[in-house]
């Protein structure tokens, strides 16, 4: 009887080991890297630009790194399981844009003030084939006057980049490059607007 009790105890104890949680794979957390030093070939802006928080739809307002398998279903957005952003894409883009705007020289005694309002519409990796992907960044930008809150100018930006690898790291690399290209184009657009 004692031997039977010991055998049952050992079996029960070893069985509990199967119920214990296994080591979870670590989650890789990414941001856009160190701030860019400056934006090249941009003439001074004769205005003061303020950057409110970038807005995005609720499905994009998450730290998940998102991808689409368009060869299966173009409407299905999926997150990578073991990789994520350090903040939502809109949060990361807000910080990067503010850093870039702070580095731009402005001139004039009494500067006009404008809000650079950005609405992020797409920020994902797209797989057209299982082994080939690209990233898409799409944003609506409005330049709004502080004087009367009128929209001075508006433009849709759409940036596409090939991902170097068809995985989360490739998505991060390409989306970071797309974000920097978006900011470069945005600043050049604002600098080229008449009266700004």
C-alpha cells in the first residue's frame, strides 16, 4: 500500500509539471531608432509649426506591428505575435515629426503659427506573396492657421517601401524608412507653400 501511494504521488507530481507554464518567447519591442540629425535640402520656414498628436483609427491605435496577407484576404489585418512597437505608430510618428520640426530653422520677426495636423490612415506590412512584402504609410495632412483655425493647405501622402525581409524586422526597418521619407516630404511641402 505504501509503495502504491508513492507511485501515485510521483505520477501526480510529474503530471503537474505538464501544467506549469512553459517559458514564453520574449517579445521584441521596436521604435524608430535614434532621432535623425537633420533634414537635408529644406529651406527655412517663415512660420512657427506646432505638431498636435497624430491621430489614427482605433484598429491602428495599438503597439501591434500589423501585416496583411493580400494573396489570401486584403481586408484582414493581423498582428505579429512576438514583436511590437514601443508605442502606437501614431505616438512614434508624433515624436519623430516633432523632433524634425524642432530642427528646422524659421525666420521672421513675427512668426505666423500653424498646426501640422496628421491623420494616419495606413501603417502596415503587405504580403502580395508569402516571401515578398512591402510596407504602406498613408496619411492625410492639414496645415491649420492659428489665427482663424482655417485649413491653409491639405494633402494626402502615400509612401511605399519594399521590406528587406518578409518578417517583423523587415516591417520595422521599412516602416521606419517610410516614416522618415514621409516627414521629409511633408516638411518640403510646407516649406514650398506660398506665404508660409
